[in-house]
């Protein structure tokens, strides 16, 4: 997980990866990585960090959406290359059905 440097993250299968060794740099701590297939993957973390790779992690693009800029995401789950879910610790759930180009709020809050 973040470990203070934001360069180590846990995969869906529970394994850890040192992203710094792969040349990855990001200012926020990351908490979860999910790959949809061998090429396409997402990483999420603090301060609304949502990143996508389409080249097996060689490069990462920061995805931005003002609606989640303050969220500290704890989990990302990739269903396939088009469909991904991101979740924070307070019940915020956001989904994409177009590969991360747009995101929809699918949060469910119970009173």
C-alpha cells in the first residue's frame, strides 16, 4: 500500500508491486491496482487519484473528474476494459462504462 511514498500498491490477487522500480511517479499515495487484461489497468489512491495504463503499466495517465477530487479511494475493481468501479472509505462509488473517459456516481448511502 502507500507506505508513505505512494509507490507500492496491492493488486487484486493480494500481491504487491513496487511501482517506483517500473519508473512510476505520482504525488499521491496509491492504495489499489486492478488490471482488466494484460494491458489495461487502473490505480487509485488519496486525493482522488485515479490513473489508467493501456500498455501493461509502462506509462500511466491521470484521470481527472472534479466530483471525486477529495476522495481517498481504497479500492478499484476492473470488470473489463470498459467497466471499472472505484470506492472510497465513506461509501462513494463511481463507475465507468467507457474505459475511464467519464464516471458516474453510483453511491448508496443508508440512513
